[in-house]
């Protein structure tokens, strides 16, 4: 792991989270949004509560058939790779999620299809990512809120260790977020975000960049060539 990244570790939370505010520039953010929004319509998959794009292939237990990632997006995979946070393995997959105000995602862990590191670049809007600790109580599995992280637009979040394979994370279906004591990284964010304030959500795009170990050796070209 790059020694530079360690100074961005989020303190006083379960291991391990790194958070970098303003990881990309406003111009890069605009370019990412333009490229995502101009992707061919079939590239979008519509779910009940949001829509998404897969770049690099569709992860599967039998292995991912690799697709060529366009240069505008591969640039960010290379930047993540240079952080040396995936055991020398280069990221090869990007999941793009679009969240409109009021949309979210249920509590989950990312699972065994990926190298145990999640990296997420946020563009367009902030979001509050909530972490839950599973509590196995006889036949009922209950989840206790542990802490939250504020993800600003243009930020990078890295999750490893227990925050990858034990704690669940989710985004609540809200149109605004109140910045309270549960947010562990508020001091690492810009002064635009003040404790006790309520911040309305806008449309957020997340780029979740990961490494899929089981991948075919050949690649097919599909989707946006730019």
C-alpha cells in the first residue's frame, strides 16, 4: 500500500476506511458525468429503486467475461492502481450507480466475487453511507447502526478488512441528510458541511472500482468506445 494513503485513514471506526476529499477536480467530475450520461441506452440496467452501468464485464461466480474499458474511465482505474491497495492487482471493473434524491440501497456486503477492497468515487452530489454491525441473536439476525460516512462529490472512499467483509453498508432512501454525531469523517470534509446542518440531496453518480479475480483472458469491445 502506498504510504501516502495512510494519512487519509478514518479514525475511531472499525478497520479499515480511507477517505480523500476532492480526489478529482470539478472539471474531471463534469467530464465523468458527461461520459456516463452519453453512454448508449442499453448500457443502463434499470432496477426498482435506481439504475446502473457495468464497465469491464458482468461479475459472475463462473468468471467475468472481460470487456474493454474506455480510456476516459480506465484513467481512474490506473490512478486507483497506483495507490497499491489491491495487493498489486489492477482494478478491472467499474459499477456505476445513479441515485436520485430519495433513492438508496439496502444493507449489504460486496461479497466474494471481488478482491476485498472497495473504492468509490462520488460525483454530482453527496451521500451519507451508513454502516451496520450484524448481531446474531438466536434465530434473528439484527443489525445495529455503527457509524456513518459522508461522501462528498469528487471524493474517494476506500473500504477494506472488516468494513469489507463484516459490516454491512447502506444508503437510506431520503431526500436530505442531517449531519449528526454518527458521521465519523466530518472533520475530513470541506467546510461546506457543518455538523447539525441538513443538506438536500441532488442526483449522485457513484463509480465503484474493484478487481474481479476470476476473469477471462480475452476481452470483447462493447458500449461506449470513447
